[in-house]
């Protein structure tokens, strides 16, 4: 049995810890956002929770573009095509920014029918409307900043994105109470204040990223039209399946919200807080999905499948051990965690139930997320899309719906946990099959060509 070389562990740690710290801070301030909003009452918290699926939709598109950025640029660098990597960097920043802007405009225009379909009633819609405009602006600025992060990661720099994530998180945390609750005689903005705080924080981070990019030679101003004609097809070959894969979670979140809306406003509020806690608890997995693909892309470009297998084996061990340990600890501390996040006693009770049922299952959910991310970097975008589809629409949503029908909020917790477990098992099986066939075929071809 092969052991992981200590130097590989160190390299993975050095690549991942800045992103883990950045993801923790970024997702932590989103969780604190929800905790502040919970102090405004159950209705504002439910209004914010109804916007999560649409916010995840925007994030899904931006992550799909970011995956394509990291994959293509890292492969170009691995093949020694530095000039092409610079042209790709310029194209994806410009095109991605325009695409996200168009999506935000559509979501603003159709907000009322969208949120009605999600189950929002006439009492909640005015609260959503006041919040949704600044939140869309925050989403656009955050997406452009994320594209800059993807460019840095493709070039092997994970430290600056991690530092900027921490910086924007601290700025947001400082602005949140001021803009939500006010200061002195000023009453504050209430729910929209959280979105404006995020917008300002992301704008400052974007300024820092742009300043740093001007000091590099990672972007080009010439040959962009020709590069666009050449690279659009391979870019869309990665980005389109990746976007579909990333859009499936928001679609599933919409359907899950609609299922949970039948259980009442309190259940929606508790589910919204649990969703925020989920992303924070998955910080190591999310960091690995950012730091690992560019590394895998370079191995893919060089045909080094042995290194790919070593990296993936190490990453899988880290994910399972970390998520299972963290999940069990948070499950034991569920009442205290819920009391910190929720002000309403009913919301606290239901949130504690969700924490106990969901958090330990994220060990296998993390396996699935890692496999999907790696598949895009290793030239299997369609397989990644299929895995995402199976996870959500074959494993997760049917179990969630069945749990809601049979047991209310406790049933939802159990059903979602079972769905996560099934998804992790299926993803691991597909990965083993894919890495076995692709790795052996490429290594055999390399041997025969010597």
C-alpha cells in the first residue's frame, strides 16, 4: 500500500490553508449576517432565507466560470503556453463580469414571480424587495472579485485570495451592526443594511485585487479576439457542464425551500440558518475545491496520473476525518450553537434538530464535492455534471421530501443526511472507475511512446 509522501502533505497544506482561512472568514461573516438579522425578528430572517436559492444561482454561474478559468489557465501554464494564459485571463474577467451583470438584471426584473413560486407570501415580499436590490449588487461585485481569485489560484497564488477574504470579512463584520442597527440617533437600514455592508466590503477587496493584478503580467491586451475565437469552444466545454453542475444546487435549494415552506415560517428561518452553518462547516472542503483543481490541472497537462491519485487520496482522507470530527462535535453542542444563532425559541429548537441530523453527514457530502471539483480539472466535465445531478435529484431531494412528509423538521434532518451519505458513496464509486480507466490508458500510451 502506497503511503503519501510527507512533502506532498506539506505542499497540499501550504496551498490549502490560506484558502481555508479565507473561506472560514468569508462564510463566517455570512453566518454572522444571518445571526444579526435574526435579532430583527423571524420575518426578516425568513425573507433573507427566501433569497438564498437565487443567491446560490449567481454563485453557481460564477463558480462554473471560475472552474473553467482555473482549468484552462493551469493547463496552459503546465504546457508552457504563458502568452495564451495571459489572454485567457483577460477574456474570462471581462466576459464573466458581463454575464453575471446580465443575470442580476434578470433576477431583479422577475423577482416577484420567482419569490412567490418559492412560497413567499404578501407579508414577506416587501421585506424581500427592499433587500434584494443591494444584495444583487453585492453578488455582482463579489462575483468579479471571485474571478480575480480564480486567476490568482490558477497561477498558484492562494495567499493573496485568502488574505483578501479575511480583509473583506472583517470589514463586513465591522459594518454589519452599524448599517443594520444604526448608531446614535440613526436607526440604521435594517435588513438591507446587511447587503450594503457586504457590497462595500467586496468593493474594497476588489480594489485590492485589481491593484495587485496591475503588478503582474498575467493579463494581455492584444490578440484577445483571435484567442476568443480559438478558446471559446474548449472554454464552454468546461464552463457549460461546470455551470450546469453548479446551477443544480441552487435549483435544488429552491425546491428544498418550497418543501420546507409548507412547514411554516419558523422552519424556513431555521433552515436558512442551517444552510449558513453548512457552508461554514464545509470550509476545508471548499478550500480544497479551490486550491486542488489548479494543481490537478497541471498534473493533467503533464500526464502525471500517479500524482493525481496521490493528491486525491490525501484530500479524501483530510475531508472525511475533518468533517466527521467537526460534525460530531457540533452535533453534541447543537443547543448552544443554536442559541448563539437564533433569537426565537422555536427557531432555536428546530435549528438544533437540523444541526444534529445534518452536520455529521457532511463527511460524505464533502467527498462528493471534492470528486465533482476534481473531475472538472481532470477533463471529465460531463461526469462532474452527472454526479451533481445524481447527488441532488436522485439522492438528496427525494430523501428530503420523504423526510418532510413523514416527520416534519426531524424528518428533514434525517432525510437530508441519508441523501448526503448516498451521494458520497456514488461519487466515490464513479471516481474510482474514472481514475482507473483514464490513468491506466494515459500511462500506457506514455510508456509506448518512449
